[in-house]
C-alpha cells in the first residue's frame, strides 16, 4: 500500500489511540504500520471496527 510518510504517521497515531482505548487489541497492526507493511484489507478492517465502536 502506497502512503506518504505523513499518512503512515497519522495512521500509526490513530492505531495507538485505538489500542489504548481498547477498541482493538492486535498489536501486530501497529507493528505493520510502523514497518509500512499494513495491507489494504487490514486497513479496511480497522476502519470498519473503529467506526462501529465510535457510534
């Protein structure tokens, strides 16, 4: 997945918040984001879960 460094950084921060707030519990998603290896399908799943929890 091609993102700018800024986009990766924002995504990393948002995943850290989601982990802290216990919206998600899979720290491998944060690791993949830091390595910039997160896939489109993983990002779609994250968006779905986070949106559902914030209702």
